[in-house]
């Protein structure tokens, strides 16, 4: 149980650090993804399965499809 309490404390420290960041920082998608991942770990036994990792990353870093109209010359 002590290990779980440590994870909750770490999550609180991360949330405090994330809120201290200036708004619209270029790192915001990374901060949001990391915060969501840490919350997912806190909600489970600490192990986040791969497909959940992918869902979190795709929410914050959506894959960009190639633009067919964009050409390089």
C-alpha cells in the first residue's frame, strides 16, 4: 500500500508542475499526454497496457496523413 501512496504523491507533484507551465507552451501536448499516462497508472496497478498507451498518445499526438496537394520542388 505504501508504494501506491508514493505513486499518488508523484502524480500530485506532476500535476503541480504541469499547472506551473506557461499557457500555450510548445510542450503542452507532451505535458498533457504524460499527465494522462500517470493518471492511468495511478488508476491501475501501475501497469498500463500497450493499447491504452497508444490511445493516450494518439489523443495528444494524432497521426498526420500525407497531404496529397503538398509538393516539394
